[in-house]
């Protein structure tokens, strides 16, 4: 029943967004992504098996404010209870105009909901701040810093208690990213120049175990990836990507990980 209510809400949100966008009032995107593994901030979710992610993101009338709904579901049986829905409200803008130190920023609040588990026993909330410097490097490398504060939604829940070997979901994480668009000629015959988006990130986990794990305060993982966009239509984009994670802390992940994703996004 909960699945049906949530799915209906997402469909209605998407339909409303498309309808209003056609009237020039609202813009956003609908995205569906297949992941050969679901790796989230270093953790292997759903037993490192494949998952499907769907997202509706709405820009509220060009004000900088936006909302999104994202669902994550394993493609294998046995993980139905850990399906997760993320509800986000955010504000984004830019500081310092066209100066070399111009800063794009995004401030957001996220509610992580597990609708099929006991009432709020695994639900989480998060505040996040994202700072990006798109003009700071003449060579085109874009540095980004993400600060995350995560905590249990319910006081005394099993993801928030700390006793013996039990950890807590409450704490901070620091994510440092570098992105670079590498132009490549001849990759696609019909396109004179194609762009490969190179991405790397380094995560310091300040003791945050989102599933109640007892996690070290340490550098947890580094991720290296490459993606590219294929414009299938004016508003429709296919994005394949491949990622490799070096897992540096066994309390987060025992293994290095290799996975790929295939995303389809419609902008309206």
C-alpha cells in the first residue's frame, strides 16, 4: 500500500511539473538510472547488487528554491524492506558573479524514508552545504566541497543508539570533489567533439554509520569515474558512466568496488 501511495505521489508530481512547464511556470527534470551496484558514500547498499533509482526534481519558478523526490529500489528480491525514498528541499545560487572566485552554492535538507520498516526506526535527516568554484582553475578543473550533517529522525531508534558494538547515524561527513570536462574528437562519428566528464571524490567519514554501523573517524573512500552525455532529443539525455572506488576503511567497506550506471533524463 505504501509503495502505491509513494509511486502515485511521484507520478502526480512529475505530471504536474510537465503540465506547468508547458505553461512556462515551472521547470525541472525526470530521471531514471540503472546501477549495476548501489554504492552510497562508500557503503555497499543492497549487498552491492544492482538497483534502480528514479527522481523528479522541480525548480520552483526560477527563485533558486527547489524540491525533489528520489526512490532507490534493489532489482533483486530480499531487499524490499530497505527501499528508500529521499525527499529534498534546497536553495541554490551563485556568489561573486563572474569573478575567478565565483562560487556556486547549494543548501539543502533531506529526509531519508524507509516506508516498509517500523515507524521511523531507520529514517534519517540531513543538512548539506555544497560549494563549487567553476572558474577558479583556468584549465577547467572544478573543485567542490560538500559538508553533510546526518542524524536519526527518531530519538532512540536503532540507527541512533550507541551501545557496545552498535554505532550511530549521527555525525558529519566531508566530501572533496574534482570534475573536468575532457573534449574528445572522433569518439562519436556524427559529433565532431564529444565531452567526457571526469570525476573524483575523497570522503572523510566523521563516524557516521547511516545504518547504525560502528564507523571509524577516518578517510573512508576515494571514487574515480567517467561519464558522458548523449542527447537523444532536445530534452532527453542518455548518460552512461563507470566508477571505481578505493575503499580505505573497513568499517565502511571491506572491498574496492567497480560499477556502472545508465541514466535517462528528461528536462522540461
